[in-house]
C-alpha cells in the first residue's frame, strides 16, 4: 500500500494498513533526525483508532521525540545517578569517578535518592545546598557541580529516553560563594 493513501476516509501521511496471516496491523513511516523510521501498531481495533495513534506519534515527532524509544516511568534520582556514572565512567579518571560516587552517596542519595528525578524543585535543592554550605562551603560548591552535571547530561538530546524534563539547577549560583585559594605562610 502506498504511504499517502487514504485509510478510512482521512489522510495521515505515512500510515499504512498491513494484513499478515489474517492479523491487521498498521505501520507509520516518518523521519527522526533526518533519518527514515517506522513503527508498527497492532492493537488497533479500527481505522479511526489507528489514525488517532498515528497523529499522536506524528505530534511527538514534531516535538523532537523519538517514539520508538520507550520513556522510563518513575526514574528516581538514584537510578539517574547510576546511569550518569555509568555513562561517564570511561571519560573520567578513577579518582574523579570515586569522588563523584562518594559525594553522591554522602550528600545526595540519602536525601533525594528515592525521589523521582523530575520532582526535585529548585527551592528544595537550594535549601539543601545552603544547609551544606553552612558547614562546608567548598563541599556545597562541588555538590552543586555534581547536580548540574548530572541533570545537564540527562537533558542532552541523546538522553531523551530517560524522560528527564526539568533541571532544578537552572538559575542557581554556587551556594558556597566564590572560593579563595589557600594562603600558605612560609617560615624562614
């Protein structure tokens, strides 16, 4: 069947009706990132149902999503942190990975580990970082850098399948203020 053919009286570009072994299915052809792609829908009960499904998929493609990748529901900060460390472990030196994992365990996962990654608000993060900055300003700055790096990694275009849509670090400044180099006094 040609892809611009009318199915059930309404035209949806790229939608095809397929029958294989007596089972009816629909295939939608589209472009994602300049490449051809297709997705199959076998649960349609009618042509109208398939057209509605196809229009929803085309809207998602227009927003820049890839409908072939399933979104992860209920992504927690713990699973996001684990994916972030796995994704960057090869680029980091051993000490960097160890420090990142240690700081995450000490400061982030105890407070926010079981929370959904999209549910962390800027106000909550600011309050927690101010609490840490009251005792250890440099640690608060390092922790803020970890949060920012983790969320920016998750929001990159090739990480859309993670489902992270909000960045709680946007618009925040370093909570520990500007860091001053240590002053060393030498004796004679």
